[in-house]
């Protein structure tokens, strides 16, 4: 048998289960007094409460957003996509939000990442589809197929730009949209999405306290 191969080795000698130590007899056969505070309190009846699972959000960026920081900085700013992902991750970490940040220049990748997000254990999606926002019915279908709340975000404000950017193909299937705030659009979209998932507990103000979901 090769060294390190454990398949045919004899099973290890089973260890004797540890026996609780017997109390030492008191001199003269006297009984021990109960010691206050030494007994473990009984567990309350009913199921043991589960530790709440982290909220899992997928952040998806589309074509040309890999060039953030280099591409048209007068419109999109100088922060890179890595900077943006690091910022979102720290915002998420402080709030018990687990993030997966993805980028692709290929429509099919975006379709798969969005449509399958729910089956892959995510609770919602923040989506900057780049130029595919204005053209992709496949991505619209993917948002619907996901069955998840999806927030559309843009660094710039496409509605204040060229005519062909004013139409979003995905907006009608998204729960909301944040545009025009640079990288903060992603952060605001993330917080708004988590607020919605947590029934208004994340961005509570006196006017929305207790309100659930959106309009
Ligand atoms: C963008 C706006 C789109 O019109 C453009 O095609 C992009 C970036 C934004 O984040 O502002 O690639 O989605």
C-alpha cells in the first residue's frame, strides 16, 4: 500500500467514552449540599432559534464597465470597477449582506447570471447592464425569469443623455432604478434593495417605519 493511502488500514482502536467522574465520598457519609448557581438552566421549550442567514445579493455589470476609470472619465468618473466592488463589499459586510460582484462584456453571461440568481441562492440583484439596457429583450426576460427583485443602476443618468439611451428595455421588470450618482448609484441601489428585502428595516425613517415593500 502506498504511503499515505488510508483505504485499507485497520480501523483505529475505538476510544472508551469518557465517564463522568464519580463524586468523592464525604467523610462520615454526609450528603453534599446543592451549590447555588452551579446547575445549568433548562433550555426553553420549542425549537432552537436559527441564526438568520445573510442576505445574498448579486451585483452584475455589463459591457465596457470593465474599463471603468479609463473609459470616458468625464462621464463615468475615475474609480475602477475593482474600487467599486471593494466599496460595495464593505458596505455589505457592515450590514450582514453577502455580495457576489460580476462583470461581462457578453450578453449571454448577463442573462445566465440574472436568470439563475434565485436558484443559486441569491435574494436579489443589482444590475448595470450598460448599453444592453437599451437593446436586450433577452435580459428583460432574464429579470422576469429570476423571480427576484432586481434594481437597475447606472453611473450616469441615461435619460439626460442621447435619445437612444432614454429607453430602458429592462426597467419594466425591475423593482426600481437609481441613476446619475456615479458609483453611489450602485451603493444606493444595494441599500434600497436590502431595505425592501428586510421589510423597510434598513432605511427606516419616521415616515416609512413599519411600511413593507414598495408601491
Ligand atoms: C451606463 C449607461 C449606458 O447608457 C451606457 O451604455 C453604459 C453605462 C451607466 O452606467 O451610466 O455603458 O449603463
